């Protein structure tokens, strides 16, 4: 059973008002993300998915007659602007909490700030990162995660590759806190079977699809890997895949969920059309949300209906062009983040005089018969644990079944 479905299914019964006049000031959530730069698509899609749900919620009267709004600021997926944005949010009395932040190098830098501003009682909800830092003390009590950790994603990938005889694993990763978090997850997963990485190559954050990854390809080809684990942003990972295939390195390449599969595949398909080459074969992408094409699931139906109805535009903090997807794994995650946030806000209205930190104690004291209580009680402050695996087939992302895994058996 989907843990994520159990988590949010209870939100279908959130009471919303029908008044046309708002009963109070809006709940304003502060979001710092990269809305500019080569990784901007992640922030754009996460914001759009959240706004799809909040638009639906607000149309029905919000939370007890109060709107829910996202106040977004651009950090370009860089730590210093993220710190500056966070200080603004923490010192702004109109911002209730932090929400939907994007990226490990940014989130890990703002954690000490959130901890240091504890007197403001502002928490970070559902950052788009699988790093370990916010799941451990001293920061665990200030952050709530919906998505699983990168350790879980890499553990799942290593287990799958080992099961099909692909024992020699190499890693391509971003040279920062994000990449090292994934590198550490891969090493820990391999250590379970007494193995280590056979090769590793890094790149600098901010790399573009037009950049050459020839040096990284050369390094990893010398290690003769059976498969490559890729921990990076979509532009850099797509560039690496392109150059790897151009050099005859055709082993499976696996990307973790931060990569934004739709953006990655779009870049590769464009390159295929321009060069007459094949770049989308033998790809594995982990996801932390179910297949948004599976319309047999009620949650998927609701997500797609909201995206169809509201077609949220990008945040107004950027005018850089960026492809907008009808549906995507990133916007689906943003949608789930917003649904979970709405449930927390509904509880907060009953204890608002004590601050949002009191919502934790309040939610734990009430038997709500939903997995949202797991989010608040779990040691890692994490609501979802399931990892999904996808590949490209007939031009679109599809779940990997056992037959597909067997086709890669060595």
C-alpha cells in the first residue's frame, strides 16, 4: 500500500469554509528555491504543484475562512541567497513558517538559522531534499520531511542492481552537500555486501547541459562499471548521459529523484532529435511519488484534476523561460506537500495562540486515523518511505517491472 496515499487520504475531509469574505489574514508560507539558473525547473514545478492544491483549497474558503498563500523568493539554488531569504522570512511576522524549500546545499545552510531563531517558533515543512542533516539532531525538531532520504533511494538502487548481477557501481555526483549526501548513501548501501564504489567523478554545481562532461566520462570508463549512480541536477546529469553514450558507455545510468525526470528526459530527447543518436535507453530514475499516469488511483485523479483546472503559472519572482509540464513527478510532490500542509494548518487553527510548534503536541494528542501522525512521531520526521523506479519507454517515463529489471541482468 502506498504510504503516501495513507498519509494524505485523510486530508479529503479537511473542513473548508464557503464564505466569500475572508475571515482573517491569510496563512503565508515562505518558500526559497531556485527559480533562476540551470536547475530552475525543479523550483518552478514544485511551486506549481503546491499552488494547484492551494488554489483548490482557497476556492472553497481556505482554512476556516483564511487563504493559504506562498511567498516565494529566488535563491538560484545557491546557499548565500537562501540564507538571506530565510532571514527575511524568519524576521517577518506575517510569515507563519517555511515551506517547499529546494535543495541540499541551500537547506543545510539555513538549518542553523532556523535553530537559532527558535524564539520565532518557525518550522520548515517539506523541503525538497533527501539529505540526512535535517533528519538528525540538532535540527530534527525544526524540520518535517514528506519525502524519503537519499540514503533510502540509493539503498534501493544498489539492492536492485546487485540483484541483477551488476556489482561494479560507480558514481557521478555534484561536488557539494547534495552530492556528498548521495555519495555517502551509495557507500553505505554497498558496504552491506562488503563492496565499495569502483569509481567516482564530480562536477561543479551550476553546470549546464551545453557543458562538456568528457573528463568525467573518461574517469568512469576507466573503472569499467556495471552501472552508474548519478546524484546531480537535471542539466548536468543529462550532459553526462549524452557524453557517456557518445563514448560508447552504455551501462545503465541511474538518477535519484532530485534530478527532475521530466526535465532530464526532455533535454535528452531534444538532443536525440538534433543528433540522430539514442540517449534515453538504459536509464533508471528513482521517484518518491507514485506514477502520475496511473489514473486508477484517487489521489492521482485529484492531482491531475487540480493541475488541469488551475494550470498554475510559475512564481512571479522569475521571468526566465522554463518548460511547464502538464503533469510531472515534481509538481505531484508539491501537490502532496500542500495537502499535508493544509492538514497541519487545520490543526494549527485550534492551537494558534501557542505558535505552530504546538501543532506537533496537538496532533500527537489526537487520534486522527491517518499516517500524518507518523510524520510527527517518526524519529526521522519523515512521512513517506516508498521508493519507485522508472525508465523511459516509447518516449515517456514508466514504472520498471520485473521483466524490465531482468532485461538488464548481467
